[in-house]
């Protein structure tokens, strides 16, 4: 009897125009972000869609990056969006998904609104279907200076940032350096964020705190590959940032 893996290889061999699509899925590292339920995925391209079907729940563990691949019968062109859906009552909070088709390059698709995927949104906050779309191909470099004031540091701020420039807006996922304790008191941290829209000269930044811990910064610098000179935004109002209204502001705009 042919094994499942051998049948898969045989099927791929018979498909003369089969294309390999490789994925990563970064799950947020907070609360009940991981899911044990069924998650379904569709990839939307300029030449058609790819139905990935059900993705193994082991790929969606809290704070982990899942990796998986599928073969598609056709080249679906440039990949515009990734859509995920579920009927499970388990919640899933993704930071981003990447897709790397064998005929192209890896692209990033961020959960820019921090939406929770859940099959029963009437009982649990969230959405049953989540679509994340490509913003661009620009790399942004974001440097934060945490204040030296007592208790300014944090490791649970779960910070997201929106950049507004002369050419539009673009939004990061959760800014975080894997394996590093960021936002220490008095220290600088630099975050590299790929897959962003090039917005030209940056006019404003908006900070969104999704964690209940609090954080205070002195300044934030932003630049990209096309504009190497950094734009600097100072915390002149001495604001604290937090999702807990008793400790700070969950949204702070600087221009």
C-alpha cells in the first residue's frame, strides 16, 4: 500500500505545472492567542486564488512561528491578500503571515488592526474571517529610546505603529525582536519591519498599545531604505503608553 507521503509526491509529479507555496504564521505572545481549532486559509493573487484548506492547529501556538507548505496547480500571480476563517470557538490572534511562492519572493501580510479570529464573535470578541493584505515592499527601521524614569521599562506593551507620510499610511505588526528583552529602561531598541508601504516624508506616527503593561519613551526615530535620514519624534508631553487607561494612553499620535 502506498503511504500518504508517497501518494503526495506522486501527485505532485503528475502535476506538470505544480507550484510550491511556503508560509509562516506568527502568533501573538499574549493571552489566549493560540488556537486549537480548525483554521482555513485562502491565498488571493492577481491571477486567481489558492485554497490552502485546513491548516494544522500545531502551526498556531501562542508566541510561536508556524511553518508549512502546499502545492498549487497554477501560478496565481502576485499575492495580494491572505484570508483566514474559522468556525471554532477557540480564539486566534495572529501578528502576521508570510507567503513565499517558488516563482516569486516572500511577502508580509500584517494583522494591522490586531483582530482576533473566532468562530463565535457573539460570545467572544473577534471576527470569523480575517483578511490581511500586502502593503508594499519597503523596509522600515524603527528605533525607540525608553525613558530612564523609574518603571519606564516593559516587556508586555505589545506595541503597533502607524506611519503617515506624503504618500499615504502604512501600519506595522507588533514591533518585537525575537529572543531579546526589548524596552529596557534607558536603552535603545531598533526594529526592522519589512513589507511596508513607502509613504515618503513621514509627517506623523501613531502608537497603539495592546498590552496592559505601561511604557514611557523619550523619542522614536524612523527611516527606510529609500529615505536614509531618520525622522525623530520626541515625547514632549511625557506620556505613558498602556492599554490600561489607569496607567496611560492606548493611542498616542506625534507629528
